[in-house]
């Protein structure tokens, strides 16, 4: 249980860790669609954790670009608790835009729509975001 667990039981930092572990396992098993799908949730949960750390409600939105903008705007405010974590977030990655943009509807696509290279890029990005945000927030006692 993290310090950012919500009253409804949602725990974005813990969920991010769970999804990262599962994405890495699926990638290792050459299950690229599932790995890419879960990688997106790692990033979503990390962004929502940044928003929660600023004492704002986590949006129900799944759009990574919109969540990233929200997190970065909050981190830019004076006395922001999350500035040091948010500055590590990438702004231009295939997960956020481009032909393979991540979206929860990926779960409905037939198998094989995500190739190994894209899945590996998504999982690598998710691991990087997790390390820069959730892992560091836990070390700092924020999450």
C-alpha cells in the first residue's frame, strides 16, 4: 500500500509496479500485444500518481498525452512536490503519438498488431517512467 492510496482503494503507485512486472514478463514471453498494453498502464498510473502527489484528484482519463500535460502543469507550479519527477518525463515517444499510439482500446485488437520493436519500446519507456517517478517517489517517501 502506498501513501497515495485513495479512499476507494485505488493505488496508482502500486498498480504501476504490478503492471510493469507483468509487462516485462509478457515481453519476455514474446506476448507483445499484452506487454505494450500493460506498459501504457504503467505510464498512466505514474502520471496519475504525480497528480495525486500534488493533492489533486486523479482524472478518470486514459489519454497519456492529456495526463502528461496535467502532471507537467502541476509540477511547474511554485512549491510543486513533483517537479523533480516530472522533468524526467519524455514528451515525444511513440507511446504518446504516432502510428502505434497507446490507448486502452488496444485490448480489442487482434493478436499481432503490435510488433516486437514497438512493444519493446513501450516497455522500455514504461520502465524509464516508473524509475523516474514511482521508484524515486517511494525512495523520497512521497509515494
